[in-house]
C-alpha cells in the first residue's frame, strides 16, 4: 500500500486491525490441539472446506482442513516445492495445487506446521468441486482410514424439496457414520446447540463483511481472507462467536474513528475466486496505490450467503440448505444474481476476477459472467490469470500492467 509515511510510523500502526493477534493465537492453539490429539485420546477428521463440520464438533472430533493448510502453504511461499514433489510422484500440474501440496505434504511432513496430524477418518463433500473426491480417496488409501462422501446436487435454478430431502437424509447417514467410527452415540441436544452457534457465527461473519458498506471501508477483502479461517475451521463453537463479536466491535470502532484500510479510498472493487495466497500483500498494496479498495468478494461470503434462510429450530435441514447452496455449487445465472446484489450493496465501481488455474469450477464461467456484467450492468471487469498456491503460474509484470490499465479505465 502506498503511504506518505515510513514503515512503523503511527499512521500505519493505527490502520492495523488489532484482532489479528488474537486470531493468530486461536489458530496456534487449534493446531496444537490437533497435533497432540493422539496423546489426548481425541479423534481427528480431515474434512473439505465446504463439508458439514457441525456434527464433528458435536461429537468432540477435531476437524482439520487440508485446503486451509494449502492456503497456509501458499501464504508461506512453500507451494512450488510441494507441487513439484507431487508432480514427481506422477500427479499432473493441471491438478488443483491444494491437492498436489497436500498429497506431497503427507509424504514428507512438509508445510509451515510440519505436516497435518494423521486423520482417523476423512469427510469429503463435493459441493466445491469434483477433484476432492479423488483427492480424498488418495489420502484415505494412504492413511488406511474410512472415508465418508457427502453428495450435494448442483443447483441449476432452485433448492428443490427433493434436494432438501436427499441432503437431509445424508446428514442422518453422516451422523450414523460418525457414531460407528467414534464408538459413541450422537448427543442430539448438543448437536442442536452446535447448530445454533454455527448459525450465529454465520450471521456475525456476514455482519463483519457488511461493515465495508461504509465509505471508506474499515477493512478489505484481503483482511477478510485472513479472518475467514475461524468460520471455516471452528464453526459451531463459542470461540468463533466470541471472536467475531470482538472483530465486529473493532470494525464499528474503526468506522466511528474514521479509520479506513485504504487511505483516500476512491474506488471500490469486488473480488471473485480464491485469493492468490502468496501475493495478497502485493495485490493489496498495488490496488491501494491507485486508491482502490477491494471491499467485498464472492469467496469469503460463501460461508454466510444463505444464513437468512436458515432455521435454528431445524438444524439438519438448515445445514442441508447451507452446504448445498454454496457459491460454486450454483448455476451461472444464480451467480450473476448474487454478483448484482453485491455490486449494489457495496456500491462497486469495478470487478476483479482471479482466473484460477487450480479451481476449475470457480473459474470456468468467468468469461460468461464478464459478458453478462458488461451487457447488463456496464461494469468494468479485470481478469487476472494466476494460481492460488503455485507461484509458477503468476506473472507479476503482466498482472501489474493489467491492473494499471484497468485502474486508468476506472479513472476516466
């Protein structure tokens, strides 16, 4: 971010989000508990980021997310080495870089925390992509542990009653699977309590994201990428609720104190797709140098997008709707409607789409979406080509030129 003051000066310190330290402490404690699970007698489940975590929390199982770990690998600039290791094992470069990094990591205990704890079983939900099915099958064979596959039908037009019944029955099957592998019965009262905390945390997370409706925005999408971790990993716990209450309070204080994330914010942008984890700071500073703030994104809002439709008195059906209705499990037409809503809500001046080499379901429809946005909304759209973890797919010079040209277009 361009600043008229030097690093470490009071103005720069004033703009920092104070909750970051607490967030880091919570995540350190979470990974320490997961890594010591074998010694404490707790079970560990690896689960996809879009998978139903609430039953695990209710059963006292520690959920671990290889995709979250993949993001940490990307942010730590460890992606290329692990991806190349996976390619040496026979996995093609076209495969998702999260999958490549995770598969390779298991063989060398690599990554920023020395590898993930060994899973007792795996939970795979296909609402985010088809790659996870084969990825989790590979890992289930490698660790010789059970795998439960949770199937969510694609939503072309609406979440039908048939889909609701189908996915709700799978929630029941999922609980039966957990009872078998854990050797205990589900406490359904506890499950309901966890579900209510989950819905509460989703509402709070959306409230946090909505603070960027204020001009200037007290945070950016790049900050949301960081603070998203808790709604993914520990959703359904009091820890998440308490943290987002504190973060929301800080955002309100920043608004009251006129503390913006981007000095002299003039342009408000919407981000689409996963972050480029190894270049988040550079991208943030690059856009900020043009007085542009990415105030919203389609990625972090995916964990709270349908919270207004959920019923805390009917947890299983609510979870069925929530996990089936995630952003990349819906049609292009429905995506477009969501984008239109966000553009109006956050008063967006332009959109930035990350054409992500790794995430095909998220990226394939972007050129169609760009045409729809241009034709109906007359909104400028920038598409940058990269990868979320593998730095070999990032051309800094090319992307910098595209950003500069895009911002000049907005300024006209």
